[in-house]
C-alpha cells in the first residue's frame, strides 16, 4: 500500500500548513512526518513553486547535519559552480547512455 503525498504550503512568515490535516505544523513535525516514511511536497504559497528539496535539506542541516557528510563534496562543488552534471558528480557518471540521467543505485 502506497502512502499519498502530504501537501504542505509554506507561507511568507515561514509557517508550514499541512493541507491533509488542515493545520499549521512546525518544521520539527514536518521532519517527523518524513522520518515516518511519508512523502511530502512543499509549495511556496506566494509563487506556487515546489520548494520541497530546499525545505528537506534545511531540515537535515538543522536536525541531523552528520547525514550531509555522506554526500560527496563533488556534488556540492557542481551545484555551487554550476558546471557539470550534479547527477554525474553524485552517481559517478551517466551509465545509461543516450543523454538520459540514470537514478543513483
């Protein structure tokens, strides 16, 4: 049985609103929701932009920064420099050919 994605709206005042519960939640509660195996999608209310990656990365940095150490430094270098393919830096190159990025194994 697959769990549904929990949709969260992030407001300009940095408050998070869980649309499935119709309630505001803290970033700690959001972190717990994900740790329990739920998928979330965080949308910035003002623009409709999906900011899930940003919110989850911030949650990891705030609550469990040691997990960042498992990500190769080359990934961050690629992201900051804007040069190269982040997936290649992470996964050791494109193994699929044809220009398609293959998921990390």
